[in-house]
C-alpha cells in the first residue's frame, strides 16, 4: 500500500485524513499476549517521524491488527505537544510516536498517561523509562554526514571533531540550530560526552567550530540533505538521517561516526492522557516495544537503532558492537540544558560579532 499524504500539524491542524486499513497477517497477540481486540479500531497517531518511518510502521500495524484504521497527524515535536496541550480538555489523539526526547525529563508529564508497556523489562538498562510514561523505543545517534567527493577535492580525511577545525573546511560545515533543534542539541550533548560536561575542552571545541564559520541551518534535515547536494562538505547530524539517504541510493556521502566516540538521544512513544482509543493505543505501543515489533520495525526501516535487546540487522547501519560509544550523562544534560544553550548563544554572538 502506498503511503498517502500526511496531515500537517501546523496550519492544517483541523484537517484530517484517515488511512484505510489493509487486512492480512496474524491476530492481535501483541504485548501481554491477549487475543481480545478493542471494539474501536480507529487510531489517531501524532508523530514527528519521517514519512519512511511512518509508512513502515503503518504496514506493520495493518498486518498485526487486521481492521485497524490509522489517522496520522505529522509535525514537529513542539507543534504536536502544543496541540496535545491545547486539546487536553477533549483529547483528539490517542498516542504520540517520536519527538518525545527523554532529555526533556518530566516536561510533558501532564499530557501523557503514566503507563508503560508490558515489555519494559526487555529494554536495555540505560534506556528504561526515566519517568513512567515514556516508552523508549528508538535511538538517534550522533554522526557526521560527509560528502566524499568534496572531501577528496580538499585532500582531507574527516573522521574526528579535531578534523573539523581544518581551515579548508571554513564555512563548509553545517548543523541545525541548538536553540530550537533536538538534533543540534544531540550534537552539543555528544561534544559534552566526549570532552566532559561543561569542560574547557568541550567549549574550546565548540568555539573552534564557530570560528571555522560553521553554518547554522534552519532545519535538521539540512545538515544531511545539503551535504548530499554538495552545498557543504560535512553536516553534524544523526545517523538515521544519513542512513535514509543511503537507503534511497545516495552514493556521494558516507555515515561517519566521530572517532572520538558517539552517543545517542533516546526517543519515545506514549499514550495521550484521556485518549478516546487508549486501549488500542496501548496494544500498538505494546507491539512497538516488544522484541518482535522492535526487530520487525528495525529491519524493515533499516535506518533506526532500537532500544531493546532484540537483534536487528541493517545493511545501512553497522552493528552496535562495531561503534565506539561514549557515555552520555542524560540527567546532567537535562538539568543544565538551558544553561548550555544560553552559553552556546553567548559564544556564537561573541564569535560572530
């Protein structure tokens, strides 16, 4: 089934578009193993995930839950959580998938039901729910998007943060805006993880990037899409964005993890408090969080790293054991996020006048 137009969460909030379900597949045995099926099989899914991610999930859910009808409202995490807050007196959605960054802490506690899936025990220890309502289902790891052709023309071999300070890359590196982008915050967090939280070394690296005229883009996708287009040599971005380009056939870019080490932001799914179809939403989340669902989604999409111990094979991502990981202090980063972003802004202003 082809993927139809998604509903934008901005100006078209009032619009709706239902995706008729296709039959097939097995019965509902997700989560706790119950075979009972909710009377209402209409699900309203709010999501910040990509069209490719949503298309894959939709197909899996239609196979898993025959008769399900899914209405997808697509937008940024900020747009969607604002919408859910505005609808809190009469919720219109059932669940949110993606955009719920565990680094936000308890920020959205009032609008989501404090409920965890039957599979919380299958989640790796470092990604278990931090607050009782985030079901942490997938990761977004820091990586560089490198344009191989432009790198070769410059005579460079870009593998580490230090390599980004080469004057040949002046004005040729791009990243999103840390004051508004979760992916850019993800990259700042990784610099803190590599060099030490709020350390002189970390801020020396950030200042060095700014003094090398790093370009701040208006969107997260620009940090990999504009590298593929040849506008920039390197993008400070996330692995699933690069892997999606590789999956689509891009041959001029590569996914480069910093030799210094990489770390990941953990993203979640949750049931909206007072959701009209909460029983169905919980069954869907039970499936997403199950080893079966994690492996099925991870291998079907091929670009996202999952959180449970289920073995997931992808031709676009190296196995986890082949990547150098550094430990990210999520609690410290969550507590000091505003301070770091403010300091980033101060350094940015100082360097750029």
